[in-house]
């Protein structure tokens, strides 16, 4: 079994009934909006692209927002922004928690909708609020973004998936914003996608094996940023050659997470590893790079609408 197989794809599936309901509501409401804001986690832009959302929102002007950019590798995030724009999509990286971060999206939204607003003006509809649907996976930072965008704590924002359960319309400065609950899809296309979603907390932890999750995370990050693993847990370089579970044990022992008898409390160590990654205590990390020229392209380019110029 390879290091990447320490996670079992069958245990990384989470599609409760309210998500199926959300997709049905989205299909009904999308006809009445002018633009779609799709929020992606900057650490995993490809894995956080929901193919069901792609299908439902095809044909609408689109702007991708790479949230939690303060947690991701800035050089890699810049590559992703360039990748989306090169395909004619709007894309903006932001930290919605930073003052003015979400407000920076207003200009690109208006540029995306220039053709629409011109048609409205010709029909005597100038000044009508722009209707925008905000969509994304669970725990992508959508509620935090919306609260910053509208200037008030109107949407519930918590660091766990599944908090927003119903649609809600919010208004601010010429925008009517439809906040849709975070939603996944029934079957992930790969173990890597499922794992990445689990790593960032888009899937409820209580349905996962936390030790397997931590081992999978360690296996990935030590390939991409080995120096960060060593520095965070004060390990010798030789530790990088250990199998993932033994590496987890080494981290737990280094942190003094022992139970009577001197064995490592691996569950506690696993929760520490996953929690510190999500809190960016390892440093700024991106788990995905844009496809190279000629490689398969999972990130979609929605049809319709006008390209969004660089802000």
C-alpha cells in the first residue's frame, strides 16, 4: 500500500440531505441572478471546484475568489490566479478577514457585469441592484467573506462545515447577494480530491479516522514542503524517510504526547497535526499546483458571460 493510500476513499464521503436540497434550490434560483461568485480554498483550488456547481451555473458570468489566501503559498496562489485568467475567467485572491479584503471584489464584479449593466441601462433599468449568487464548498470561508462584503455579521461564520443550511438574500451597496449553503458532491472523482477536502475541514471530522487523516496529510506535505514539517516539530531530517504512521509517532513523542507505559497517544498527535495545519502553524502551504500545459484540466471555464479583467 502506498503512502497516499493511508486514507480510504470510502470513508471520505459526506453528502447529507441538506446538500441535495441546496443543489435543487441552486438550480431554481440561478436563472434569476446576474453573476456567480464561486469561492475556492486557495490551498486546493482544483479540489474545491464542485462539478455540480459547474453544471448548474454554466452560462453565467463567473468570478472565482481564492479565499484564505493568507494560509496558502503566495507564489502558488499567483500561479493559480494567472491560470484562471489565462482561460478567460475572473479570479481574485483574498483574505476576507483582512479589513477591506472582501470589498476588493466589488470592482471586479462590476467589471464582469459591464455588458449586463449596459443592457439594463438601455432598457431603463439603470441603478437596479446586481443580483449575485455566492457558492462554494463547506468551510471555504463564504460566510466570513459575505459578512465583510455587506459590512455586517449577517451570515453565520464558524470554523466547521455545515453551519449555513438555508439560502438567504443580503443587500449592500447596489448588490443583492444570495448566500447558498456550502455543498459537496455525491462521489469524489479521486482519493486525492477527497483527501484534500478532508485536510482543510470541508468534511466533518467526526466521520473520519483522524489518525489516517493526519498520516495522509503528513505524506503529502513532506513531499511539497519537507522543511516545514521538520521545523514545526523539531525533527531530524532522517524522520522524513519514516512511513507516515511512524512519522506521526515521532511527532507525538517529540511533543511529549505519551500515555502510561511510554507509548505515544497517536490520536492526540493526529488531532494536533491536523489542527496546526488548518491554523497555518506550519506556515503558508498550497497542496495543489495549476496543471502544466498539455495536462488534463480539471478546473472548468464556465461558458457565457464576459471575461473579468485583472483588477
